[in-house]
C-alpha cells in the first residue's frame, strides 16, 4: 500500500547520571572525589533511503526511542554514550512538528538530519570539589533527551509531473518513454499510486517523470484520489498536461484542461505558476475540427502543444525533447527550508513539574519540559530572553527560588544555561 503521510513520536536518549565515588587506594587515606560523568544519550537521526518509496513501515510502529547514556562510575570513568537511533525514510520526506505544522527538515539530500538531540551526561562529584568542600557527596543527573511529535509527509522528487483525467494516457506515455511499468487498463483509477520513471535522452541527459493519479473534478477538495496525491506535484519543476483530444469518453478536452488547472489552483495557488506543456493524446481518434478547436484554445493560453499517439510512441520523441529543453532553463527541484517552531507551541506542552536544589549560592533547576524552550531561546536576543523569563514566572519557578532564599548575585543553573539572579 502506498502511504505518504504518517504521525510518529520520537524521543532521544537521556544522559546518564553522574556518580558519587571516592578514590580508594592502599596507603592513601583520603583520595578525594572521583565520581565519573554520565554518558550522552543517543540522538534520533533521519536518513534518506533510495530503496524506500513509501512510508508504509510507519503504519505498524509510531514510537521511536534512542538509547539512554550509561551512568558514570568510580575512578572518574565516564558512562558509555547511548547509541543513535537511525530512522530511514524515502528521499523527499518532509518532517514537520505535528501541532504547528512547522517544517523541521526536508530529507532530500544524503546528509543525515538530527531530529532530536540526546541529553548530556550529568557531572560526577569530582566536579564539585572546592577548597571548602573537599568531599562532595552529590552529583548531577543526566539531562533529558528531546522529545517530539512529528508528521512525516512524502513529496516525491520528480522533475516532471504528468497531469490529466483518468484514461487520457498518462500511464501509457510514461511506460513508452521510460522503464517504468505501471498497470495499464481501460478503466478509471487503474493507477492508484504515483509512478516514477527515469527518461533518458542520451548518456548525459535524463530526468524523472511522475504519473500523478486520481485527478478529477473536485480533487482539490478530496474527491477521488487527487487530494492524496496533489502534494506530489508541488516539487515538480514543470508539468505535462495530457488531454484526450478526441473526447473518447464523452468529455470536452477544453473543459478537461480547465478543470484540472482549477484543481491545481484550489490545492495550491503557487502551482498555477509552474511551467506547462500540453500533450494532445489520441489524435488518431479525433476529428479535424476537434483538433483545430483545441489547437486554437491552447494557442490562446500561450502554451506549447504536442500531438501524440502514446501507445505507438507517435510524436513522443518531440515531446520529450521539448520537455528536456524546457528543464534546462528551470531551477532545480524545490527544497523546503526549515521553519521556526512557535514558542507558544512549546509552552503549551509544558507541565508544572520542576525541581529546585541549592548548593551554597548556586541554585539548580530541573524540568524536562523546559528543555525545548531553553533550546529555542537566543541569549543574545532581548525579546527571546524576556519570553523565557515570563515562562519562569508563570510556571512558578521564580517563586520557588525566592522561597529557598535566593538573593541578588546568586547563580541560577538551568541545564546548560547559567545566569546571575537579579530581582
């Protein structure tokens, strides 16, 4: 089954806890603290896999968790880092934050993408020794790993998208100009999944063509299969619009052309700017007046028209050469840029759980929900810091610090962030 949209949850590994230990060796009375640090938690990593063509593997598993880091131990031994969790997806998969819909990554290149970072390991008691505290009996717990609810959306990477009503000859065309072997039959919705084919003109010239199935009137609102598959048109550099110019199923080819373009506009207005070439198929079945009428209409639209008989490859060479020439003038396949996840979304997911501990004039705050907001806070941006302060106030953390006796000039530590308290 062709699956191109799923929702999953990912959780990076937590960092291991630091150890509390003291050096023990013969003839050494007080060896001092030597508790090791915890290991780093494993990351969640997305990788493009060209052997995958759908997201069907995610139908049966929706939660993915990386390995936690191991705890530290004595003799200043650092715990083992957790293994990264590698998630393989088809090339062209868009990763989005589920609630806001913000794009996190476009998995279209060979570069792995770290979606959720593993937590850092906690410090062992070796780090807390001072001149006045030579035997600290405490350590720090590891940091929590990032956790996200995501949607994965596959948008095929194709240079050319074939558009048209069912049974106009899209599958036949892609079968004769490429090595793709779609199912071809004389009934509607024979093709129920997008089909990709590589068209080669010569050893150095080729492009990828996609047969987009299920486009009928109302596809932009979900009628037929069109709403599911229109998303695969969005990346295409250009479109080839195939029309049954003979009207062999009782439809008007001009109305067919208008309807399909209207559905593109309803789904995504930007698609109306995508370059098109029109292929008039089944010219052997068309009357002369039908051909002349359609030629005049396409000329009015300012588009190129190529007349073909797809089953016998009549006219297809000229069409493919025209497509290749047009592609040479167009920019590469669209890549989606990452978007900022709104702070309000991160705050809405917080709970009120937190822990405040004191060590002389240093105050440590632990709250897993705060990690996501902290990671998105820019210390050099005044508005970002103001927002973070409002979060601390609304969650009750500042009040808890005051209850424990914090004074001006004391240090507050929130995972990787340290700042001086100013009331």
